[in-house]
C-alpha cells in the first residue's frame, strides 16, 4: 500500500464509529494507528502507545493477566493461520486511560501485511451476564443446601413408614424417631425462613452481611441443634476458643457452613468419640478447624472436594456416606470471602478448616 492509499485508508478508518487499531507491518515508523473512536472511548493515542510492547504493558498492567491474554491471543492467531482463516476474535478486559476497566471483543482481520483490529465494547453484556450467572449460582447453591438438609427428615419419615409396613417398630422407637424428626424439621424451617429474608426482593440474590460473631455463643447454639444425635452416639464436642473468640462474617452463611461440616464430622466419628473445634487467627485470615478421629476421606472424595467435580449421583453419595454438605460449604465459602480445606491424618483422621479472610 503506497503512502497516498494508506493515508486515504487511515482517514476512512477514522470515520468508523467503533474503536479500530491498524497494524501495518509494511512500515517501520507509525506502524500502529488508532482511529478517533478508539481515542474517544479507550483514551490512548499513538504517543501513549507507540508499539506492541507498550500496548501490552499499558492495557494489561497485571503481569499474570497480561501473560494469560498474550498466550490466548497467540494461540488464536496460530489456530486461525493453520486453518487458513484471516480472522480470529478474543474477549478481554483492558485498562483505559481514565483508569477504568472495560471489556472488549477484539476482532482481528489480516489482509497481507496489514491487520485491522476492531474493538466491540461488551462491558454491559458482560456485567449482565455475570449478574445472571451469580443469580443462577446462588439459587443452585441454596437448592443444594436445602436438598442436603431435607434428607434427614425424609429418611426418618421413610423409617417410620417402612417400620409400619414391616411391623417391626415399637412405640418407644416411633417416639424416638418422631422426636428426631421434630428437631430436623425445626432446623429445616429455621434455615428456609432466614434464607428468604436475606434474599434481595427484586433480584432474589442473597445479600452477604458480615457482622461480629461471638464464637462461644455461636458454637453453643450449634451444639443445641445436634444435641440429640450427640447424646445418642455419646460424641463430645470440645471447643478450644481462645480469648473473646470473635470473627467477622455473615452469621447465616457461617451457620449453614458450620452445620454442614459438623454433620459430616458426626457421620464419620465413632461412638464415644470426640470432635474438636478450635480457632486460630492469622495475619490475613481466621480459621475454624474441625477435627474428628473417624475414618479418613478417600482419594476420590478428596479430589471431588478440591475440583468440585462430583461425578456420582446424589443417591450414590448418600449410600456411600459422603456428605454433600461439605461441597455446599466449600461453594459458599469460595463465593463469600473464604475457603474450605480438607486434610487427612493417620493420627487424627479427617480435618476440615474453615478459612475466613479478613
């Protein structure tokens, strides 16, 4: 392309209403050209970004993200070339001159030595999509929590019905199951009601509200929930909470998380066993550690926890005694300022660490 045709072409590009980058490999000087829409929307001109090196460092200031996008861009380009295509696209978030971040879909078209890269602003679409994904994730999470909590009362109802059918339940056993069922239904109702109150009315999204939690009071309330089964199995809960024992988190969320973890610990603790709950404060997080001397988790279960890649059906999980509540607890923590770590020890069995970041 001679200078006259090139200048005419660049003037034409300046009239395009979307941001455009021209990369002309046939020239050494002024290889890059940004049209007027690019300057108006993204904010940089050729003096700010004179070459490719400056481009990558300016619009992708975070080194890790920069490397990720560079790798993805080069892979897209290589794949397009191998398939004989002159076009490829990539969505990425860039840092603009006004200190804001915007999402763009980059479309690169190669014609000889010239590349025309068009930027389509997808920030609003991305924001709406992220909100939709968040709503779906939260509703799925709430459903999984309720599914986990409803299993126990349903199991007891089934036990009563099976007992009547087989005629092996005496009055004492029926009363025992009924009392347990009453506790379980009360807990389930107490879980559902606060959950509905904590959902934003218009979007039905859970609102995370951190507050001061006095752990000794919190743990005593949790002990009361499991009091009947703890007495039946003669399992002792031991609290090792130093000082005032205060953490800052959403109390409703922590209640769901902690009860799911304790439920799993009870399930795998032998009769007359001990479950120890301890608190440790670190510079950037606080940890609630639940340790029980029961059976250790299998490698498959550990992998499911780490990767949230649970291939088995819910029925199989229940039959095999693997608590789906742990996965729910892990998902809640990862969505709301925390992490769940599970480890095995020959001496102490399984240990669950609820990490809450400051």
